[in-house]
C-alpha cells in the first residue's frame, strides 16, 4: 500500500492537471442559440454597404444565406459575396444571396 501511495504522490501534479482538463472539457462552451452576435454583426455591416439595403444573415455549419434588397444587382452581389467570404471563411459555393421579397 505504501508503494502505491508513493507512486500516486510522485504523479500528483500531472494527475491534477489531467483531472482539471477533463473537467474543463465537460463544461459546455455556450448554450445553443445564444451566440447570434456574428450573424447580427455581419447583417448590420452588409446593411451599411451602399446598394445592399436591409440585410438578414443566417450562418450555419454548412453555409451562409443572405437576404437583402439589393441582391438583383450583380455588383452588389459580388460585394456581398466577398464580405461574407472574408468574414466567415466559407467558399462561394457555400454562400447564397437572395433577393428580399417586396424589393424592386
């Protein structure tokens, strides 16, 4: 029994760090649905861009959807695409830009 206690005493700090690491991994980082800041920030930034109009943004693990008033204009669509690509890191194939209903 003394040998076992001596061995445990010898490795008490690595075991303590291991236990702390396991504990930290079990704590959830943030509840689902609570982290809407990136979507809101991107939507606000796009809405301030000339020609975009009011923009709504949805970001998921699979891609981004932007719904805005200026989506029918090719130059505006390109600006939106570049902004979303640089902000999210998604490629053009993962970004969808849609015209908002009721806009000309």
